[in-house]
DNA sequence: CGGTATCCTCATTGATACTG
DNA sequence: CAGTATCAATGAGGATACCG
């Protein structure tokens, strides 16, 4: 996948540096806008952990999210091709949310987020580093 | 303050999974709250790229940010021990913002963000434009 | 240069309630 | 189970102006 074979010979960090410089489109801001919606990363993380889930199932796992916000988030995520919504025609009818390929590729990001927070923000432990 | 006691050998992903489950403190949300402020990741990225920078210097590099928001962001970042503010007593007096150790450790996160956006959101693929 | 102080507006959330 | 509808509250972000 990722068939944009046009780019070559420029190192990734170089490109990123240039792209975020100013005036240009910035992948960081773009991504942050996409998944920086407060609940999005958690939802994705849950989906990553548990695989396909139903709506209420998801709501239970996220803790604190309202159905409205979950619905909106899912909507947004779906619109951006990150999650897949499938209606399972059984009885009772269920809806299954799962990550698309693109969504799964966010694992690195979400994990990076989680690990950093885990290492630098732990609440119960002593103060933050100096 | 070592009082954490027994630190079991639980895999990292296992811990993260548990921590984000529900009711508990969640490192993902916590981190997202910290650096998900729309401009924070970009600021950090710029600092990562260019090293210590002055206020206006930073404002120029970020493109589009107002002094107010930059000020607030920097404030927030500093309060969370991510950036360091140093007044350089020269002439003319300057202020230098740089990343703390903790801030630099965000490189993985920011890079993950940037790379993902670069690979999945490229504007040319979408037909967005000025 | 390096910020603060206002004011204003739009986006997002949360609570609650209701539906198929 | 899986949402949608409303409404009120919050707050982040932008524009502009001003100060040391």
C-alpha cells in the first residue's frame, strides 16, 4: 500500500521539517486535528486492544464518554477512513466498529502517546520530573 | 518517594491496556490533553528541529499562531516541564525557549504524528488546496 | 524583542431525554 | 442495542492593541 512512489531521495525528517516550516501544509497539525479530539485516541486504543466492538460496548470501555460524543467521534473517525462501521444482520441487530487498515496504522502513534504518558505523567507516583 | 512498592513484570502493552480500561487514569488521555492543544505538537516539533528559539522566532516558524496563543502554549508547556524558559541577559535581552529532557522525549510522539500524517494525509491525494 | 490585556466568536462537551 | 435531538456551559483560538 502507500503507493505514492513519486518521492525519493529526501530523508523523512527532512521532509517533515520542511513541511511544517510555515505556510505549507503541516502533517503534524493535520494529524493532531484528526486524532487529537480528546476521545479519539482512546477509542482507537480500545479498538486496537479489543478488536471490533459494538457501540455500547465501546461506551463502557471508554468511561465517561457520552453517547453523543462517542457517536460523533465514531462518525468523524469513519469519515476519515479510520474506522469501519458494519451492521451485523443478526438478531439482535448489532453494529460493529473496527479499525480500517489506516486506523490500525495509528497504533504507533497511540502507543507512543500512551507510553510517554505512562512514563512521564504517572499520577500516583511522585512528582513530575524536573 | 520510592513508595511504589512491588513493580511486577507486566508487559507494557498490558499495563496500558489496563490503565485505559475505565475508571482508571488513562495515559493516553492525559498525554493527549497535554500536547493535544493544536499548536503544542508543532511548537515542540519546531523546538526539536531548531533547538532553542526566541519568542518571535518561534512565532515566525509556527505560521499563523498569534502571540497570545503562543504565549499561552509556551506557558502551559513550561508548567508541565516540557520546555525551559531562559532569559538571556545580553543586549538586547532575549528569551530562549528550549526543550527539557522530558520535552525532548516527546520526539517519538511528535515524529509518529508527523510521519503518520505524512503518509496518510498528504493533501495532494485529497485535492485540498488554497 | 517579548510579552499582556481585552473582547469576541466558534467549536466541543456534557447532561438529559427520547426513538427505532 | 444504537443512536439522535436539544440546550446550556466551557473554553480554546483569533484579532487587535498596548506595555516594558
